């Protein structure tokens, strides 16, 4: 008999030593103005695991109750006691909760059974409707990782209310009703747990009562609460509007006076400027077609030979350097491009992915040479204006996100902040403007583009002296790089074919010394290959490809079982 009692005592020791909340009582007094004066008395069993320094209690700042109503809490902690004596405490915001931490660096005495008393006030918790008002709150929180053995919640209204006009509800966990409810005509409701709550299980209570028991918030107070909830969104929208106004005003001041107006046709390119230079000035940024246009110009000057070969379903390109003397090229950007791509005579490069580093380095050298020559001499990026726009965006985005971090308007605030990014990018591109010298060169480039694009419509046949020079094979090839740079290679090719005839045009193109590979049977396809195809291949080569994830090695086949001896 004694052995059995000893065994039962040993089995009971772990349960007795388990950390838990022995009792959690909540007393809620509803004030006439709608505020809640709450006192919580929490008696716990501390063993130095969960409760090491003191009690940790989470208060939801904004949540939905089981009825789907949004419950907002503004909490003011008044007092924290442990065993009747003042206890150190602090509150921090963690996600959508306010977390109360009691105690200091010292540890609780273990084992012990301290009693904590929390006194605080909350606002914004009553729910107002047309017919009835209600109070909904998570009285015993589900934040505790230990069980709650006993607990009760008492709600006291400001004045007596008939019992038949009160409606008390509650829920434990997700759908439990492990409690008893008692109502009183004195305007009180009491929920008492009928069995222990498992860890992370709370008691949510709701009390509905007639209107006018508590005062509804005034319109001014509701407006202040709305501003408090949407302050971040309002700051973000204001910042977005200010940013848009700043960008428009700066763009009008910088670019509006820059309209070129009527530009006469120009029959020859501006002296000393490569095709890529004209394109770079018109677009005020660099791209793969700029690189392709200057490759063609160097080929026309007999420095390169372009080989176009079939590679399955697409076209392959091979660039060969045919002679020395890169310094004889007319512009610094062409010289930088040639020496970076093909530094030695008789050198060659295939536009394939394995040459990505080499081609990308040549593109970079070409772009740097163009930038040195054109910025800021011929156009300005207006970095000060861009920095001003960026400062406005940051000045609005940072406080907006900070204010909305725990507010329901966070998704909308993030969207408003994200919209600032494309606005900044568009502004950075549009605010660029040519200088006086740049506007003059831009007008000459536009005149050349009009000539190349309108040559076919002008009906220039066989040396019409009244409309301009004859478009023979030499002139067509010489201006083809400029047509590619100005996006009019198709129109320029059609003008050449219309001047000399399709057969003679194909024969002339087939005899170009710097072009090898696929036979020319279609002039339209040839012009597209010199522009779109070559530029697209350059862009594909210079864009780094993402490495594919290595496939998991196949496990070796299992050895067949050996027969037992």
C-alpha cells in the first residue's frame, strides 16, 4: 500500500511542477464615456522556464472578433504590481500587439507563486450600431504558452440595465464554450471558466446592451480616430501628389522650351558625329542598337567584316577586324568600341553567350566614350532635379510607412509608396534636356532622319536634280548605319530599291565587301538583319543569363538483398 502511494506521489510531481497560470481574473468597468477601466489579477506557478523574469502579456491593438467586427485598442497602462508591490514594466509594439514585459534583469524565485495585478485603461473598444451597442474583448489572452487552470471575467456597465436587454456571449479557443455566464440587473455580466484552458487558448467575451448606456463618440472624435488610423496613407498620398507636381513643374521648365519646331531635311550626316552619337543624343540613353549602328559604320569604313550565318532557327553573327589603324576612325566612340571589342588586327569574335564578358566590356567602353563626349556638353541629366525628387519621395515614404506599420491602411500605403518608383524613373528619363549646342545637333539629326525616312515618298528616280542626290549603292551603304541608328532602315532600303530597282538593289547589296554569309534575296530582310537582328543579338549576348539550379544527383540503385546463408 505504501509503495503504491509513493508511486502515485512520484507521478504527480511533474504535473505539480508544471508551469501554469493558477488563476486569471479580469474586472472590466465600462465608464460612461466608453472607456474601459480594467484590472487583471494573475496568479501563476513559476518554475524558471516560461516565467523567468516575470509575466509577459500581449494586448491586441487591432483585431477581428468572432463576429467579424474590427476591434481597436488604445491602451494606457496605469499600474503593475507583484504581490502588492510596484513591479518594473515596459511595453513594446510587436506586430499587431502591445507586449507588456514585467520584471527586470533578475530572475524570479523558483519555485514560486507570484500574483500580478495589472491596471490599465483602454479606448475605442465599444462597438456602436443603430439598434444596440456592444463590448467585445479578448479578456483572457491566447498568447500564453501555459495552461490556465481557473479564470473569470466581470464586466460592469455604468448603470443598471434590465437583464432581458443584455446578451452575453463568449468563446474559448476556436469554438469552445467552457464557461458559465451570469447576468445581473445591476448591469454586470460574469463569465466563469468551467474547466482549464489549454496553452494558447483564450476567452473572448462579448456583451450587447441597449443604446445610450454609454456615450457614442462625437463626430470630431471619430474623425480624429480615422486620421490616426490612416495617417500613414495620407502622408504617402500627399507625398505622391507633391512628387507628381514637382516632376511636372521641373519637366515643363526644363523640356517645354526645348521643342524643335519645323526642321528642314538634311541630306548628309553632321560632320564628326557617328551614328551612335546621333542616336544617343536623340534618346539621351544608351542601348544595343547604338552599338550595332557604330559596328556598321566601322564596317562601312573597311575596318570590320560582318558574317551572318544560320544557327538553327536564328541568325548567328561573327565580327572580324580586317585591318589596323583604329585611330583613323572619325569619332572617339568608334575607336573605343573597336579597340575594346577587337584589339588586334585579324581578331574575330562570335556574338555568342560564351563571349558575354568581352562584348559587354566593349559596350561599356562605347557607352563611356559617348557619355564623356555628350554629357554635359550636349545634354544634361539634371541630377539636381532628380535628387530633389528623390528627397521628396524619401521624406514622404519613410514617415508614411512608419505611421502605417501597424495600421489597417498599410497595404494601401505601401502601394502609394511603390507608385513613387516608376514616377521617379520616368522623371529621370524625361528631365534630361539638350544644351544649346545639343539642340542644334538634335535638329540636324532630325533633319537627316526625315530625309532617310521620306526618301521613298519623294519619288527620287535616277538623279532627279530637283529633289536631291541620286540614291545609288555607294550612298545607300554609306548612310545605312545612320538609318539603323535613327530607326528608319526599312524606309531607307525601300527608297534605294525604288530608285535602282529591286534586282539591281539586291545585286548591289550582295556585292558589299564587308558583308558575308547568308545570300541576300530579300532587301527588307537584309535591312531588318542590319538593325533589329544585330541589335537583338548584341542585347542577348550582353545580358547575363541566370544559372539554372543544378539537378539533384540520382541516387545509386539499391543493391539486391543477399540470400541468407
